C-alpha cells in the first residue's frame, strides 16, 4: 500500500533516463521514453550491442549507447536521473543502491524483492522513487484486479459479508501453436526456476500450497477458448494489496500462469528433469531448450491476460466482472515486449512528471490510479476488454 505518512521532498527529475538491458522485453516503451525524456542512454553488454539494439528498434541517434557495468553506470548518474532496469531481479538491489547513493530514481517491472524492500526507507529519505511491478504480470494484472474490486465494492458494499472468487492468469504463448505448446518470451532458466518454486493460493476457502505448481494444472476457458492454467508464486499477500474488504471471504484467490491446451502433456519430459535434476542440470536444460526451441524473427507471440472476479453476498446479490487482454505480436515488436515496455514507460513518464512520491510505488496502488493507468494504456495501443 502507498505511504500515508508525511513525505520528504522528492528529488526533481533531471530528464535523463538510463535504460539498462535490451532483452526480449525491451520494445516500443523505449521509443516512448525517447519522446518524453530530454536524454536517454541504453546500457547493454557492450557499446556495440547497445548500438545494434538501437538500430533494430529504429532509435539510432535518439538514444546514446553505453557498455554496462555497475561502476560505469554509477559514474554517470546524476541527481534526478531515472534508472530503468530490464536486468534479472537479483541485480535490482545493486542498481537501487547506486540510485540511492546518487539521488537517482529507480523503475522496474519485477516483483518487489526483500533486498529491494530493505532499501526503500533509505530511498524514501533520499527523495528517491522506487517504482516496481509496472509491467505485464506483475503490472497490468494488478490494474485489472484493482479496477474490478473497486466496481464490486460500489455494487456490493464493503461492509456486506460476501464470498469472493478472484483468478488472474497470464501467459506468453506462440500465436501459432507448435508441438512444444510454448514460445520462450523470457530467459528459459527463469521459466524453469519459476516452475520449481512452490505456489501458495486460496482454494475452497483454505490456504493451499502446491510444491510443484504444474501438478495442479487444470483446464480454463477464456472467451470460449480452452487453455491450461496453474498457480504461481504466493497469491496471499495480494488479498491485502488489492484492498479486498475484510467482510469479504476469499473462496478462491489464485494468481497464476496460462498455457496453451496440451502444454501439460508436451512438457512431461521437462517435468521429469525438474523433479530429479539439481541446479547444475536445470541450468544445462535451460540452454538445451533455448537451442532446441529458438525464438526467431519469423515467430509471432501472443499474450493472454484474463482476470475474473465474482462476489456473492446472497443468491440475489451478486457481482461479476472480467478483464481480458489478448494481443499478438507483429513484425515490429513482440506482444510481450509491447505490454511490458509500454507499461513500464508509462510509469517512468510519471516519475519524469513528478507524479510519484518518494519511496515504494507499484503500478496499482489505488483504484483511482489504476483507472488512470488503464486509460493511458488504452491510448498507448494496449487493447483490452472489460465485461
């Protein structure tokens, strides 16, 4: 939840943005920041790689290529700069520490880690914004959930006892189904390690843990199309983060992953490796899968995000709502890169405008702010439907 105590003065934005990394999720959001910021620097493994990425994005001359190391970045940071991390989550803490020391703001699309949370008090005291969970999942999914809950609160009433079912499933999948029933839209090692992490959620009104999330995969119908879904990470903290009224008892509360129908069968050999392999074997498996199922320029991806809320106070007093985002990539940009980078760029523009307070922020802190973000995302070309 947002800070409610007196805020220290924020460091005014300088107008300079440092975008760190140019992987699969870097897309037109970077171009949007080239329009909004006074100066943009793209940091990649080498200056040559950064220049090549800018060329492929049609941004040559609009952003400055840089070779990334943390000391090199730190040396160029000035008060009020904004650092946008597209690096793996374990590297965020080091970046944030550099930002706090230099009075620069920080933004990423990832979940808040404990290592980042530990630095939030120092960031807030220094007047630094720490924007997290501002991508697709997490990010747009939060906006959808907040929007649905706000409407249900108005209809049902926050003090009315009710039973609640909320499901939020998101997946990056191939636009044209393949035998593997999947297309890697982020690092294979990250995909495999996510599957190795237990999932905690609410089902039949009780807290439930799945040690191996894929083992509780089930069919799920979205707009008449059959998919497969499974829970991931820990859904329970989001009961409070989404502002579910205390009088509402969650019967189902699951945040999870969506896959093409047939994924469970196609991935059985992978699951056997996950059951028995050690860290070294899983790292090797990630490289094997990346080589066996490469992402090529001819591939087209598809992103499906389906968030549903059902609230039942009594048989005559119910409310149901759905948000659906179903987007295909094109020759210019993948759907995943569009959703992640444009949402993140929207948050960075808010930092540049001085609209976010020092300390921790997420894409969806309040229903009002969620609605603002959704309106802006619609203008950015991220199409979705609400029922």
